[in-house]
């Protein structure tokens, strides 16, 4: 399983906000720290806001902050919310997600063990992610690196 760039940026954004709970953070700052596209990040931020993971504020004192404490944000919930399709095989996709070029009726579907094995693997993967909160991911290392990066960028913002 490979997570999308959207989920990667979402998790990185939440980590950054989790370190900087003492202030509101700009999209520009996050994009600069991680060296990622600000345009792409705007879409991620909007999605995370709709999902209740972060709050956005406009105006002079605007910016971003976590919508709830880091120990209340489960990594599994973030991944489920940001991943559009969490299927490992085309035959595992819900019927409404069928695409023309994908053959969804496999000749093995009547008794396929691979499909059930992969479903168990996905369930196990998500169960592990459900065991972690954002707070669990904010180790002293993340706090140090992301705090230092903020200091380097705050004086250089355009």
C-alpha cells in the first residue's frame, strides 16, 4: 500500500501544527518548511478543515491551528479521510468506483483467498494506525526539527 501525496501533506501539516500550538501558522510557512507546493497544500488544508482536523482563520491574525488536541486526532482517521480509495486490488473496489478500463469480474472471484488475505492485511494496517494519535508522533525529534525550521523561515517570509 502506498499513501497518496495528499495524505503525506496532510500528515506533515498536522505534525507541524501539533508542534506549533502556541500560535497560528500560515500555509506559506508550512509550504516553505517542507518545500512543497503552496497551491497543492491549499487543497489539503481545505480538505482537513472540512474534516474537522484543523481550523482556519482569515484576516490579520489569521492562519491555521489544530481543531482539537493532538491526542484526540487518530492517524488512522486522518488516513481514512484523506485517501480516496483504500483498495489493494480492483476487485476490492466498491461497485460505484468501477472504472471502464478495469476488469472487476475476475474469474477467481468465487473463491479467491488472495482478496480476503489482502483485506485482512489492510484491516491490520489500519488497526495499527488507529493505535496512534498525532501526539504519539510528536516525539522530541519532530519537535526539535520543526521548531528550528519555523525559526529559520519566520524571518524570510515574503
